């Protein structure tokens, strides 16, 4: 074999080296897909994903609404506010995710993928036919530039993976190999999903700058064709899209036009839908779904109400307590705050008791902790930490039941007892410590969160019965973002959307390093070495059973940590849409998941 130049990138430093053979000779057979555990469900000759309509007609448009605004079309950087959907619609990865399986990828930009048994490296062979929207080929150079640029100049979400890549090298005319510096089986899959951008497009532009002047060239099915800053962004299906005949893409990207309208007042989104300005809307309040979707278009049958179930974890939606503050450092105080939150009364007021409550971070899925004492493999994993675990982890923990009456005296007595155990008592009608300092904190909300504001107004009336009067601050979105980045709050709404295959993102949500990293997703400030150890056990598991046990153990530790006051479990999605919009069946495991509507629904008029 003739000598080849091999590009080597390591920790952001590029070097060119000479080799007598292609580096990283294959140690495994090339394959069409990768699963986190086991093998992919679909064979190499599959013709379409199981949850699409492979014969879906092309055409039509989907128009949805968003509250807020945007000032950028570059979703890959920290600066600016880009429509969140662009992150998923303006670039493709080397592989694409199948939402019919917990965590399995199939080749997209790549033709084949190879890795070793321990996933210490992964190598991709690019498809010769892969093209950007301007017709130019997707090259190894584009792949390597994308990884280094995103890892060093892009949004913070890309930095962690880049830091775990020991080297990146071209191993053939259309081959690229990544070798990792840590043991983590998920890294091969995360590498496969990184967005690939066109290097030459950015040669004369500053990648780090936001704005609407530069629309990134994409290899994906859609391109931005119309935009009005802060008002709307419209994408059109590229008729020359290179991958339209791939089995993975069959039945996907069916609409000619995908448009996102923006409204400064989020409450106007539903009104725009009723007025016909939008043709699809996802409702998040079941009471509004039942009470306010009786307008003429629904009665005529021109608008359809679709309830779509899913099997993904509930995650955690509720109000996080900032454990970095001394007020919330004691678990007994956090439990008292949970006791004082009369969920059944609030649920009746907000949804007429139609919503169930979240029971744990991974509830509604096989990953969720089981009720009662820890058993079997879960118990084995937790026992080494038994002296450091909070009450309820081993014995079993559940959020308290309330009477549903406006004043739940039993809950108040339990809350008062917990506060007293933590050193707080009511003195002259106010909760104070032994030094006479009042117990108080600030609840920070973002403007436009009407439901959260209503819930907090009710909750603060309950806290007054404990002699606690928190300060409520409602700030604009920019100030809210800044305050969250600096963890400047006592209590605030939190939303963790968790998947059926939790991975490295768990460190960002719940890890010790993230707890003290400004701008991280660890909103409550969870700083528990047991959490980090269980995440590591989960990531390094070699089979599904061990990963399942580690996740259930983690769920116990997080839930019994009392870091958040949980709200509703969204185990179904409520979609209203014009009758010409159809979704395929059977439904994917993840149900109405990220970009499912935009990528797999289709437009078909009645025949």
C-alpha cells in the first residue's frame, strides 16, 4: 500500500503525519448500525424504519407556533438565540437514530461503521453519494473540521465529547476513525450523531458569531428559504436531497414546507391556531385540551384532536430547590417543602384532577425504580453506599399523598415537624432558626409562564401557613437565562426530559462537576458522589440488565434526594391538527418525540 497522509487531531490541536499504511486497521466487521447493547433490530437490507409510512406522499406544509423570539440561524454555537428546531433540521450526523429502539443508530452519511468489542474506537466509511445542499460532496475533511470546530468553538453541549476523543484520523480516502481516552461505551454512538457541517462555507466567516446573515449549508433534507427575524422561519424540502432514496430516509421529510411562527406572548399561539394561521399545535395542559378545543373547525371535523401515548420516562417537571443555598442544604427542609405542596388540590384547580403525578425521574418506563425496598441487583449496587444514602433510598420512597382540601392539616403537621428537626420553628408567626433569622427564599419565574405563576401563587399561600413568605420574582427571558446560568434563585421551574437510553447527559443534569459549573443543567446543584458513581456504572455496563439496574438505583437516589417538587406526568401528547395532516402507525417507542411531526407526518387530502 502506498504511503498516505493521515490527519491527526488531538484535543483541539491539528497535526499532519506520514504513515506507511492506513492507521487503525479494522478489528471488527463493517456493519450498518450500532446499538447501545446487543445488535440493531433491523437487518442490513431493511427497506424503511418501522414507524414511518414508506409510501407517504410528498407535498403540503406544516406550520406550528412558538412563544418567544429568535435572532440567529446558527443553532450550533453558544451565542444568540436560534430556533431550537434548526439544531435537528439543518445538519445530519454520520448515523441517524431509530426511535423504535431504546438507543440504536443506522448509517446515514456513513455507509458502514466499525468498532471494537469495548467501543474504545469507532471508524466510519462515508457514502460516496453524500452531498451538501449546494451539491458538493461530504468529505472526511468536513467531518474532522466539524468535530474540532464544534468541540472548541461551538455550543458547550459539544465540548464534553471532544475532550474524550484521544485522536481523530483519516484512515482512507473516505474513512475517518475516532479513538477515545476513557472507557465509555456510549461515546461511539454520540460520535455518530454529531452534526456534520461544510468546512469551506465557513472559510471566510466567523463561526462563533450569531445572526441571520449566515445560513449554514446543510446535507439535511430541508434548507432555510425564508426568514423574518423574531417572526418566522421557513424551511423548504430540497428536491435534490442526496439521501431521499436511502431506506433510513424513506417515509421521512415528506412536507414541502416546514414553518415556525413566533409570538412574543406565548398565549397567542393557541389563538393563532384557532384562527387558522397555524395548522398544527401541541397542547400541554389537559384541562385546556378538554375545555378550549371546541371551536367550529373541530366541530366541523376540519381540525382533529389526536392523543398520542409514549413509553419514554416522565423525567422531572416541577420546581427545583437550590441546594447550594443553606436554606435547602438539609433534606428535611426539602421534604417539608414537598409536604407543604398540596398537589391534589393544585391538580384539581389546574387540570380538574385529570393529570397523574410524576413518581420518579424515570417513571413510566422500565428504567424507573420499583416501589418498596431495593432488591436484587439494585440493592447490590446501593449497599456499598448505605451509610451515605438518604432515608428512603433503600427502604423505598414516594411523594406524599394529600387530602385534596385547600388546607391539609396532616401535611402541615408533617412539614412543621421536619422543619423543627432541621432547626426551624415558628416564632411570632414566622419560621425562624435559633438565632432568630427568618426562613425565606426567592422563587424566580420567567415572564409568560402563566400556569407556573398560578401554581406558585397557590403554593405560597400554603407556605404562609408555615410562617414562610418567599419572594416571587418574575423576570424577562434574558434576565431569567442569566440568573439560571449563575444559579441566582432559591426555587425555580425545572424540566428534565429523559430518554430510554440515558447516557453522558446525566452528568450534565445531575453530576458533581456540573453542580458548580455556571450555565450547566444541574439546576438544583446535586452534589452527590453516589450519583456520579451510579452514572458511571450505567455508562460502563456491558449489557442491558446491568444498565437497567444502575439506572433504577440512580432513580432511587435522585428521587429520595428531594431535589424538586414534582408536577404532572406527561405520558401522552395532545396534538391538534388540520385533517390533511396524518401521522404514521405503529407509533415509535418514543411517541411524539423530537421533530417526529416535522419528519414523519405527511399531507394527504381526502380522496
